[in-house]
């Protein structure tokens, strides 16, 4: 079965666009064909503000892998590209971050994996690129489109194309 996997990618250390391009290559080789990519977007750091601006993007790929395996590979790709998750701090600077935003219309809530991503509707740096590539996709829990979620977002951080 071919699954539609929507991933959010971002980073704010080093050459972020180069890291994202490398991530695309690894995702295509290990997860599945990249079907669509949003533009790159720049935004101030969310959560912890005393760090460099982030560059974010959303990609859509097809995969025959189960969601848990996609997660495992995403974490492996992050590690291969230099991400260190050992410090345990949330919202800090990073070379690369890859999040599963959606996996088909699946709703998962486990210790290791939550789909849809639990905060995507609160963050413009995710909603803006999502609305670019999937404006009419309906969030399976909130029952609103990505455009609707973007329009009603309370996040005030500006998101600008790179």
C-alpha cells in the first residue's frame, strides 16, 4: 500500500538549505519518492527566542513503510546529518529537524509517535508551508483545512519565503 507522508523539515545551524537538500535525498532513498516540496520559509525561533532564525519546509512523499518505520528512519537521517538529541532541551537550535506531520489520515497517539503532529495547528512555520502544498487538506482531528487553520492561527511570528 502506498501511503502519503507529510514531513516538516527545518533547522537553524550551519548551511540549513544544504542540510534540507541532503535530507530530501536520504528521504527519497530510504522512505519513498518525494512528490512535492513547499518553498523554504524563514521565521524567528519559536519557543526559545535567543537563537538564529529557522528555515522550514514541508515535503510530501509516498511510502510503503509503516508510520513507525518512517519515524525511525527520520530520526536516523537527523542523526546522520549531525543532529544531537542527547541534551533533551526542546525548541533549541539544531542542524536538522524532521517531523511527521501527517501519515494519510491516520491518527496515532503512542509513547513514541503522535500523528497528526500535536502542535502543527499552533505554529505558522508549519501552517504556511502546509497551506502552500495542501491548502484543502482536512486535519483528521480538528476537521479544518490547512488554509483555515493558517487563517485562524494565534501564532504571531512572521513567516517569509527565503
